[in-house]
C-alpha cells in the first residue's frame, strides 16, 4: 500500500491526552469499566471545561501533528478531532 506513518511521541500508556475526555465530567460507566485508568490514573486530570475551552485545548494539541492526515482509534480522540475539523485554523 506504500503508506508511511508517524506515531505521536507520547502514545498509548505514555500519553497525557485523550481527546476531549479529560476536559469534561466523565460518564459513570468509565470509572466502573476502568477504575485504574479513570480514578487512580486520572487524579487531577478530569477537570471540566466549557465546550469552547475543550476546542481550544484540542486545537493546541493538534498543532503537534506533523502530517495532514490523522488516524486514531479512540472514540474520545476522534470526537475531539471532528470537533475542531470544522474550524478555520485546523484543516
């Protein structure tokens, strides 16, 4: 297929980012399904932000991308990418 890819340096268990999920109140199901990740591992990270603040955080994060095409497998990250895809500064 002749495809090259660049993986984000902070990925998988090394990332401090998860789309918009860390910037709003979590669904109860998250802490029930993954308490180590959403309770113990996320202390101080789950701070609610307005939708506008979430969009700004996503825009800032996306500036680190070095390619014009981004692929993700996390639905929170995908939601964040779709949120800013329509803004004029991210295409």
